[in-house]
């Protein structure tokens, strides 16, 4: 993995700006703030973004938006954005940020705070809004959300007279017994040493009743017993064979394909995997439910994308209006129907027509509402790298689970304490 760990920049100087709570005092701040823009975000794998941008461009010929697609991998997206912002470049105006980057980018002064009254925050899913807030200020507008789901072979469970598992014990029993009977692998998530492994580990810890950092990100709260219980759920699956060794190389795409090809009974993945599965060998044979936990339904990591304004943009007024347009209700509906991504407007999850077309919406809403953000800290990249590396060692049997957690807690404490 290529990662770039930035040093924090000095706090930005602030001045008033219509539509912005405060505006960074940067070169060019004296200009009127309108004009053509660049929207930098991860690669659009579905092709739905450009038509939405074209509609804006047709109506705003003097404020046209150019879509700049960064790499698909979140780590590489972040690296390119950080390099741009550390250089105080004016190239990017609107930034598509992973929800876990808000604290880092806001703390470094790379994005500007927004006026809450400019957005319909009361109509959005509350956990989603929280991902855009840092130290009490709104720094971005939520655009898409995400929560992990358990994909399962409904046809097989129905044939066996079983309901989908709600606990790890039920998942383990069904994966072992039915995997052997139907000659399939039991369960997989994203277990390669990258950001996805941090997500899967965080979900295991949360689903065991623990957490990694305090809500304000200032203290490591990793309980040795609880975190080891969560880690042992994954390590035990690999030792016992109901999690296949191949899963150690899985990212989202690999786990999606394994499930679609009929190799897995159960798979943890994000909602965008649902649409392709309906056009695969398992079409009509699968369903989704909430992730299982230690004693009942578990807790997912909260994912998604927020839109923020670069502190070095010369077109912040235009950027603000573009974000308001792009995150409006009509476009949020298209986020789901055209892009297959979970929207952030609460009412869309209760729309009968959408539920008929996307039957997983009620379950997804439950998952988002019970999800938790990954560790909130300006040092998230360092934290995530440390977690994925340590957990990978445990999954590959290089380090016992309890020793892994003890060492990880110490290392995370050192990262958090370091100025």
C-alpha cells in the first residue's frame, strides 16, 4: 500500500463569506469566489456522476464543473488529495472525502467550515450527519452513506428451514455444517491488510461490545478482553476452516465475486454489491441482513462519502452552490437508482416504490442507524495502518490474538499522544 502521512498544517485564518460559516484566508481569497470548478473524487465505477454534472453545467455555463477521477482505492485517493492540499494548490475545489477523513482534513485546515442553515440536515440520517462534523462545526455535506451487510444464500437456508444468523455462534454453526453439506466456503469479508481490514476489525470489536477510541478520538479505549473476543471470531474462523484462506487476499471486489460465483454461503460486503449480485449466478437465491454479533445483531462500520470545499479554492461560492445542488433530494434519489449507493436522505429509505425496487432498504437503514464511525481522529491514516498491519499478523497466525491486542493498544496510545 502506498500511504502518505501528512503533518498537520497551521490553523487557517478565517474571514466571513456569504454562504460559508468562515472562510480560509488563502491566496486569492479577495476574488469573488465564483467560476469553473474541479470536483476531485474516487473513480466512478458506475458512470452515474457525469450526467448529474452535465445537468449542472448546462444551467451554469460560467461555473462549469470538471470531474477529476482519482484512483478507486481510498488510500490512493487520500494520498493524492493530501499532496495537493499540502502544496496549497488551487487545482481542487470540491473534494469527495471518505467519511473518516473529516477530522484530519478539518484539523489540518484543508477544508472550510460550512453554515449549517444552508443544508437540510434535519432530513438526513443522524449518524451520517455526525461524520461531517468536527469539533462542533460542519465541515462537509454528506453525499452517500454505507454500512456493512451480511449477504447470505437464502435458497439454502430456506431449504434447511433456517433463519439468517444473528450471532457469531449461529453464523459459525451454519457455515461449518452447511458448508460441508453443500461443498461451499462458509464466510468471508475483506481480510487483506488494507483499509478494509480495519473496517472488518472495527466491526468485530463493536459487535463484541467494545470500541477502539473514545468518541472524541483522544483516548484509546481498546479493552483487552472484548477486543480479543472480536479478533478471535475472525482468527478462529480461519483456523477452523469456515473462513477460507483465500479470504486473506480479499478486498471488496474479490469477496463480491466469490459470493456471486456461488463459492460462499455468507459474505460481509457493502450495499453496492447488491445490484451486481442480482445479475449473477446467485440472482434470486440470496438476501441480506444485519451483521451478526457476539450476543445478537452486530454493529457495522459507517462508510460513505462527504463533499467538502478546499480551503485553497478560488471559487468557494460556486463550490457551495454545486454541493447544495449535488446533494439535493432529486439527485440523492439518483445516487441510489443510477449509482447503487446508499443515499443520505432519511425519507428515501421509507419510499414504497424504492423499497419495491430495492428490498434491502429497510435492513440497510437499520444497519446505518446502528453503525458507528471508524476511529475519529486527525491521525486516522496512521491509526488505520497500525490496525490493519497488526490484525493481518493475527489472521496469518504470526501473533496470538491477546498479544496482538495488547501491543496494538500500546502502539495506538503512542500515536494518539504524539503531537
